[in-house]
């Protein structure tokens, strides 16, 4: 069974823009934001260009992860990093 939903033009325009930004259709965008609707309608699609792995998701990001504790997670990490950077500099990669 299908239903007809009437929405104002400006709301549809915003919905269409949001869907295009995610690489999907307005119906796909609605289904993606209503998890049960995606299963029922069978329209749950990955947006084009969406990351497939954690490596893809975090590609190009720089930072570190805090463990929440105050103890060091490895020994001599500062010295090891300094040695690594110095080796890269000597090899001409910096």
C-alpha cells in the first residue's frame, strides 16, 4: 500500500537538497533517517562515496586517542618518535 504525502514546496526543496548532498533520493533520505522505514521499504542505500571501512572513514584525519587514564601507554614514545622523524629527515622525506 502506498500513501500520498503533500508537503510545502520549500520543505520539499530542502528535502531534495539534503538528499542530493547525501547522494540519495528524497525517499532514500527519509528512509535513512527512519531506521525501521529503511527495512520495511527496502530502500536503505549507502550514499555514493560513503566510507566502506574505518580506514576510509578516518582517511586524512590527524589526531590521537585518549585512553582516559594518566599512565603512559608505551615507554620512551618521545624518543622513538624523535628518532623516527630524524631518520625521515636524513632520508630526505621531510
